[in-house]
C-alpha cells in the first residue's frame, strides 16, 4: 500500500465527511473556549478542498495534497485555515514520489513543521500541535520499525486521540482560547479534536 493519488484524494474526501459529521461537536468544543466556529470553518474548508481536487484532477499524490491545502487556505477562515492549509501544502511538497510509509512520515513531519512555523505553538500550548506532534512521532516510529502505511496511520490516529485527551488539563497559550487564561482548563482543544479526525481518516482510507 502506498499513498497513491487516489488514496490521497480519498483521505481528503473522507476527512471532509467525518468533519462534516462531527461538525456540531467541534463547534461545541470551540464554543466552550473560543468563538464556536471551528466545526463550520473546517467543514467549509474541506468541502472547498474536495471541490478543488475535483476541478484540478491532480496527477500525483503530492499535487493532490497541495491542491487540498490551497482549498483549505482559501475557504476555511479562522486561525485554523492558514494552519491546516499550510500544513497540507507542505506535506504535498515533501511527498514527491516517496509514497510508502517512510515517505508519508516525512510528509506528515513537514506538515507539523509548517504549522509550528506559522503558528508558533509548541506541544503543551493546547492547540492542534498537541494531537499532531504525537501523531507524527508515532507514525515515524512505526514506519521506522517496518510498519506498512496503514499500521503507521493507525498508530498516528491513536496517538492523536491520546494527545487530544491530554489537552483537557492544559491552559491555552495560543489562539483565541488563550484569552480565557485559566478558564481554558478542563476542555478539549477543538483543533486537536479535528486533527485526530483527520488522522483517523488517513487510517481508514489506507486500510487493506
Ligand atoms: P479561530 O480561533 O480563529 O476561531 P478556529 O476556531 O477555526 O479558528 O480554530 C481554532 C483552533 O486553531 C484551536 O483549537 C487551535 O487548535 C488552533 N490554533 C489556534 N491558534 C494556533 C496556533 N498559533 N498554532 C497552532 N494551532 C492553533
Ligand atoms: Mg473558532
């Protein structure tokens, strides 16, 4: 199993479906510590990403992720749009022809670095990084131990979910939730929740 073009498109399409299905949960999380738009923002952005894939018919998985990133930047809005958009564009650029587990691990690493670079958040700041960083580490570790793409993606999705749970006791230090100070404690971070769903989508579409 490699991340061929059809699988890359399936990843974005599945992510759009499951974010749409969980839109109200994500919005509820953002209503608690933000402005209540994260579910709607990302559902709109991913729908635009899917449209952009249909229109451009990319001929490589890297180009598919880049096209999705452009759709996300253009239509998501909020803080998460540029962050996810940059992440997918960087991942697509990195992917090139290396579409086995190791190559996808490097692409996910590039996604993480891109989001860190433009958002300035580190692990522990109660953001999407708290789900993405452990997901990338778990993916890389699994791939390094010879896991195939699906097994590495399952490890990443599990780690993202654990990272999401670990955001509950944290106080937000980045983004809108940081304005709440100590009142941001006791809630899951919405962006970490959407990252966990996006990682689960990758695990699903790479299943044999
Ligand atoms: P907004 O906060 O502009 O309304 P969204 O609601 O769409 O945007 O997204 C909020 C999520 O974005 C947060 O839950 C957090 O995970 C993520 N986020 C916000 N700022 C940053 C940042 N600087 N770095 C990484 N992630 C961030
Ligand atoms: Mg918001």
